[in-house]
C-alpha cells in the first residue's frame, strides 16, 4: 500500500499517470469497503473513513462540524494537492442508521458528482421584504393556510413578481395571497 504523500510526490515528478490511477483506485477500494456497513451516526462513519485515509498519510480536519440531517454531502480538500478532494455523502435509512459513500476524487470527478463547477457561483433567489409585510404573511400563514401547497403558491408569486431591486411591501400583500 503506497502512502498518499509518496503518491503525490510521484505525480509531481513523473508524467506517468498509471501509478496515480492505481493509488486512487487502491484508496477508493478501501473506502468502498468502509462504506459497506451502516453507522449509528455520521461521526462514527467519518472516523472509519479517517482510519482508512490514515493508512495513506491523509489526515482530515479534526474539528469537522456536521449537522447530521437525514442526508447530506461534505467535501474535504486534501492538502497539499489542490485538485484532490474527499467526497463524503450520507443518508439515514428508515431504521435510523446511516449509509455512506466516500471517494477520493479530483476536480473533474467532483464537478461531475456535484453537477456544477466549483468555481461557478450559484445564483440564489432572495427577496427583500419589509417587516410589516413579513408580519402580515406570517399571520396569514398561521390563521389561514391549511396545506403546504398554499405556501408554495405564495413563493411562486414572489418569484413571479421579483425584480432585481424589488422591495416587497404591504402594498404587495393582496397580490401575494391571491
């Protein structure tokens, strides 16, 4: 088993990528074995992944904070090579255990996994709503809305009426709840 630091050194000293592919495959094969069992929590799963990576002199940050929802994805940048990452995904099953996926990936593979470029900024929807309108919408939701669909319809109206510099005020209330 080749140490990851040795592997990185060889990459920088040679044009032959077959050895690096072999080491990537070796690391990912061992990560796949760690991913075959279910874990009671995300942290124990991540600790198992740490143990596998330690065999290759790869250390993940110790102070990782993961909010363990029903599912999630974490990306860890591996030093010193800029283009290597650990892709770590988890999902909680019906019995409360976590199934995980962990893989050593390069930039291109990570972009494929995420479905977008790391350097590309995501365009986020946002709204500027005055406190008075926010209060009225919250009161409307509490007193009137019975189903989730009605909330989605209000958000759709916000999207429809939103301009780049639009500030929603109480004057927009009737348009939003119709």
